[in-house]
C-alpha cells in the first residue's frame, strides 16, 4: 500500500529493480495512509511501524495478520503515522551504519515475517 500523494509510486525503474516480483505482489494506492491504517486495524490487522527507536524486530510476533509501515529514506515515517501503529520495531545496526535503504529494510522485515510464520 503506497500513499497516492507525496510518493513516487511504481516507476519503470522500480518495476525493473523488483526483478519480476511486482507481477505477484498486489499494490494499492490510497489517498490517506493514516485512514488506511485505521481501516486495517478495524479488520484485526496489526500494524507494525519501522523506526530507529523501536523494539528489536526479533522480539515481535509475526504469526497473525499484519501490515508493515516503512517510511521514505531520509524522512522515515511521520510522527502521526507512528502513533497509529500498534508496535514500533527497529532493525539493530552495528558499526558505522546508521540506517538502511527503505527497500533493504522492507526486504529484511518481509523475510522476518515469512520466517516467523514457519515458511
């Protein structure tokens, strides 16, 4: 799910770099991400936001229905959106690395969810 406003969306470059995965992953554009989060929560979907100051993602329960909120590189997730999340998670980093590219963080988190479900 990507916001309709103030986001790039699916550009030809994004499609190419997905190496075909975009063909199997539904993408929705919504007018308001915060309202979308509220709708997801009404459907009993847990919303986990990724931020530098969250709980180590390895301590989260990924067994049920959930949505991951990953912010733009540099800007992160807005403070209002973070407040709407059920839990804030972080990817612990070591050394001189201060943050990850949003697509890398998303990939790590999606793999963690898949692994947490025993698949």
